[in-house]
């Protein structure tokens, strides 16, 4: 059986490797090993622990997603006017158009 592609909605299917929100925007990679009572049971490999949660999961961010997050964070910190509205949408458009941040 092929592993299902999960779009981030609802509980991740059993066998999915994704991320779980551990609080304060601290995301940890986990593997979903079972479902029980409306929760996903997951394994955190780094400390060999098992937990369950109803929500707080997201797919593993792509390279594009990581770059977009950095671009949005940079515009927020520096406060460039037009990027304050729709920062993520604009950053994604710039990324897809080939824009890349260079070291100063």
C-alpha cells in the first residue's frame, strides 16, 4: 500500500512523517503510528517518546516554505511598508520569480 499524501487537514494518516507544534513555534518532526479516540499517536525519534494529540500537526515544510518564512520574518522585523500586508503571498511570488536573498 502506498503512503497517503497528507495536505495538513485533519489527522495525519498512520505512517506519515510530519511536524507537531510543541509550543512557542517549536516544531518537532514526528511519525504517526496509530489513531485512537480521535487523536493521533506519534513517536518523537530524538528522545524515543510517544504522545498523542488531536491537532497541532503540519506537513514537513518544503525548501520553498522555509525560505518564505525567512523572507516574511525579515520583512516583519525590518518593517518594510508594502510588505506588511500580504507578506507571505508577496514573498512566495518573489521566490517563484527567482528572487533570492544575497549576503551583504
